[in-house]
C-alpha cells in the first residue's frame, strides 16, 4: 500500500510541475488545453521511464548540451554524457538486482543458506 502512495505522489508531483510549465509557457491557451497537454506529457514520460531508459539517457544528454553552441563540442559532450548516463543506469540496475536478492533472503530466510548448502555439496561435504 505504501509504495502505491509513493508512486502516486511522485507522478502527481511530475504532473503538477508539467502543468505549471505549460501554464507558464502557454498563457494564451485554455485551462483544458494546458491540462490535456500536461496529462499527455506525463503519461508519455512515465511510459518512457518505465520501458525505454535509453531514450531517457538520450533526452538527458540533449537537455544537458542544449546550451552549447559549437557543434563539435556539443556532439562530444552529448556522447560522453549519454554514455555516462547509461553506465550509471546500468549500475543502478545492478544495485536494484542486489537489493532484490537480499530482499528475497530477508523474506524467505533461506536463499543465502541455499547458496551455502550448494557450495558445500560441490566441495563434497554432506549436510546432515
């Protein structure tokens, strides 16, 4: 239950930030138009984060390099930042997997014990 509240609050905060941005940038448009644009952007961003992390790394590198005027430097910095973001995302995924393994161990209370038992079996030590 508490995770659903967390994610709802996070997506709600994202939607609020998008609405404020759209309301500021499009003052001549109606409230319904700004709400619709914010909803569409929020849904697309959440789906992109969930299913396409590489696209998020590309957009992040484009956003970071948007102020650079020289094309050669922009390409170099964009490539470097995109590569760094993908490496960081890979490490984050590994950390999540490790947290999941230890979470399984805490919940089942025998996952790491099973691994130790397998090591003993490979060494030829028979557990009683």
